[in-house]
C-alpha cells in the first residue's frame, strides 16, 4: 500500500493556503457540498476512497510538488550511499524499478515473477525474452549504482553502456549503439529525428545534461522529455531514459524517481503535453515519482 506523506486534511489545507481558494470553491471543484468540506476540516471525518483520490489529484494540480521534494531531500542524507550499503533498501529499489519500468513498456511479468527472475529462479509460463528483460534491467541498475556518486557527470559512454546492458542478447536491437533507421514513437505526435541526425542530437543533449541550475527537478524533467523525443535507440528508450533520470536525481542528492505502472497513461500524457510546450505535468509527475522513491528511505 502506498503510504501518504500528507493526510487528506493536510492536502486540503495546503490547497487552500497555496491557491487562496475558499471552502465553497473547493467544494464545487470536488463536486461535493459545503457541509462535507466542513466535516472533513472541522470534524475530522475521513473522506471516502474515491473522494480521497480526487483530493490527491487536486493537490497535485494546484500545489508545486518541488517544494515538498526539497523538504524530503533534507531528511535523507546521501541516498547513493544508502542504496549501496543497505541491502534491504537496495533490493526493494531494484525490484520496484525493474518491475514498473518493464511493465510500463508492456511486460506481462508480475512483481513476484520479476523478483524470482532477477534472483535467478525459473519463472513458469513466461517467455525467455521476458525473463531476460527483467535480468537485464536489474544488471543495468547494478551498473548504475556501481558507477554513480554525488556530482556524477553523465557521458555518451555511460548512456551507451546502460543500453548495452538493458538490451543484452537482443542483438537485432543493436545493444549499445544508436539506431540506424526510423522508429515510431508511441503515444505522441512529435516527429522524431532521422537516424543520421541522432548522433548530433545526442551530442547536444549530453552537453546540457549535467547542468541543473536553480531548478534541478524542472531541468531533469525537461531532459527526460528531450531524450525520449530523440529516441536514439531501436528499443529500450523508455527504460534507459528513466535510468538516466534516476542517475541525475541520485547524483544531485534526491531519491530516485519510481514511476509506477498504474500511472503509465498519466506519464504518457505528461510527455505528450511537453511537445505542446507544457512542462508542468511532467515536472509534477517526476516529483510524485521522486516521492515514491523517498518512501524507500523514510
């Protein structure tokens, strides 16, 4: 079960404080009557499950989650060292990230089957390629944790190595090499660069990749979109892109972003909105996913 950082009452209070919205307006926005809001805030009555979900959605819509992420960052000292030295947290991190990242790309493996596969056990009823995807992703994460350190700078060599490990034994996908032909981008209308343009686009991308400025979360979210819109590989772009994002976050002292498979369509929609110049959704999505990562440590 996902443990909330804020109660429903705290979320409502933060919405009111941040936006300056009245209780009447809040009730109208949540499609409930004023008396219900009064019972929640003044009588301590807990919302029903659907109402709680609506409050959470409104909270993410109105409240900039970057502030919360920075508050959480101050509570966790050096996530990289924790992931290296705490075997239990490391194991859960690798499992959750591998399961969700592969599931977002269409894997049919359950969390339990993924856990068995990356532990080296046989998994009944699954194709070899599905098991290999799980093992490869786990190995790519092990490589990432071995290489990363505070202030780590991402290079082309590092990105290609991530892809080489993620696509190991999928030789038709050119592991560790940029694509040599055209690919389609699912769930987006944006035009992708030609294969001939990929090396130049990636060189420009990597040149900006290690600069975070005063808004590191916003920069990292934008970088993630930029990578996906280049789509430099025949396959594995989503998985490698998310590993790059995790690398960036850990190098800057944040918890890793764990995008859950149940949020897949919100994730796709956020990326699609980027192509129309709206980065707010992907920033909030990344923040929410970082909060999922902080749950491993807190």
